[in-house]
């Protein structure tokens, strides 16, 4: 089992585990919008990026498998600034194409927004 360090805490996880899942094992929260448990990684929001020692760019934690000896940092001023920029870009270009919660969870499957209009 690969052993890695995340935010100065060591963890051993099964081969093929992602950085995101390893962080969750330690109780470390990495924000993400596109990750869904038991689904293949999407890597579309890029909000879960972390710094991996020896890698010059930020890395998507939801799609990056751990390696033995990996050293990961999840929370630095640069990472936080990058996440803020990503959220600002997502919100500035969001056209409201999401399904409304009342439509998604309506037990009768009614299209409530259309009914209201």
C-alpha cells in the first residue's frame, strides 16, 4: 500500500486511491464540485487542485492516483487564490442551466418551474 503525506499527516491507502480519497481518509476536506462518489473522475471544475511536491503545476486531486512517498499540500495562499479564481470564472459564465432542486426532488416528477411560469 502506498504511503503518502498530506498536510504533514501520513496515510497508507490501497493502490489506485486518489489524492482526494486519501485526504478524506485523514478527515481533510478538499472542495470539489464535479466529483461524485462511485463515478469516474470528471475533472471539469478544477476546484480540488492541490500541490504535489516535485510537480510544477497544481494537480486535480479527484483524478490523481497516489504514489508511494508523495507529499501533498491542500491549503496554501496560492491554492486558495486559484480556487477563488476558479469559482469566480464558474459563476461569471454560469447561464443557469442547472435543474432546479424542486424539479430534481419532486416526488411527483412535476416540472415546478414551468408550472409557476
